[in-house]
């Protein structure tokens, strides 16, 4: 079965190359223990985020969709010690679990968790006159993907890296009827990334423990 093989290969890659530490394993387990959905990025994708943060030389990261802080920990690891990561999460329970995981990872001092609807938190960041973000990771409610992309451009600067998760959604990009809630937001985001005058983007399809999916990667012009 492809899914069994994809998961087995991913487990091998996780053990052999990615090697998540105890804090990252704790974050995944804490979400299970708290009855949260297991919808964090796969370990190899988390490590990719960390490497992209490092490669881009980011000092300020914005995340939309925290869950238990698994991707947050990965990205915070890619930041310098005085780097800043602002992460937006709707549910207070998720934010509490993430806070505890980030503190246990020794990364809490870099991370500002904004609880509430991300669209409100993003408007607040702009109103506060925050410095531009160097790296933006979008992984929350897919219906708002295009709005989050607009915010990434607005809160970024030329050269800001933007990563959008769940870009393929088991092929729902070609068959929106498969998921009428999420597919339109994903398709809209891909169209916007293709057409936006300030975004230069590509999309990578992936298979693994999370099934058939992918991510879009863009740079703000
Ligand atoms: N990025 C996380 C990771 O890889 O570890 C996974 C994030 S999970 C896919 C999506 C998260 O977005 C959930 O915790 C959910 O509560 C949150 N969320 C959903 N709608 C939101 C909204 N309107 N504003 C902020 N967060 C939202």
C-alpha cells in the first residue's frame, strides 16, 4: 500500500537524517495527550522550515497556526538567540500546550504567541508598527489562505520568504468537490501566488506520513 510505504520511508528518514530531539518528540506527544488533532507538519517538513529560516538569514518569523508548537519549535531553532517568532493561534488550549512545549525546549524567550483569530492578530501587529517579518509560515484555516498571503506581503518586505502548507490536499486542487470547505482556499492561494505581482512562487508535491500533500514557497518581490 503506498501510504504504508510512504510512512515507513518517512520513519527511516526521520531516524536517519532528521533526528528530532526530545523537545520535539514531547511536542507531538503532548498534542496526542491533550486530545488535539495530529495535524502538525511531518518531522522532515519541520526540519525543512528550520533550514529555510537559517538559509534565509531570518531574524523575525511570523507563523499563522501554532497547534502544539511543533513547527514553531523547529523554526525557533533556526533563529539566532535574539531572533523573534510571532505565532498566531485561535484556540487558548492549543496556545497553552504550545507555550509549555516551547518553554520545555528552551526557546520560549524567542516566541510571542498571539491568541485569537489570526486576522485580528495580524491587524494588531500592523497597528503596533512591528518591524517587517523576514519569514512567514501559513498553516491555519485554509478558507483564509488568500487573506493570510496578503498579510504576509503587507507585513513582509522585498525578500521575505513565504511558505504555505497543505498546497495539494490529496489532489483536491483539481477536484474541489472533495473538500468544499478547504479546497477553495487552497486553490485561491495557489492562483494568488501565481498572479500576485509581489510574489514569486513554486509548489512542491510531497508524500509521507501526512498522505499526499505539498507546500508552496514564495519570495516577496
Ligand atoms: N503549524 C502547526 C504545526 O505544524 O505544528 C500546525 C497548525 S494546525 C494545522 C492549524 C492551527 O491553526 C490549529 O491549531 C487551529 O486551532 C489554528 N487555527 C484555525 N483557525 C485559526 C484562525 N482563524 N486563527 C488562528 N489560528 C487558527
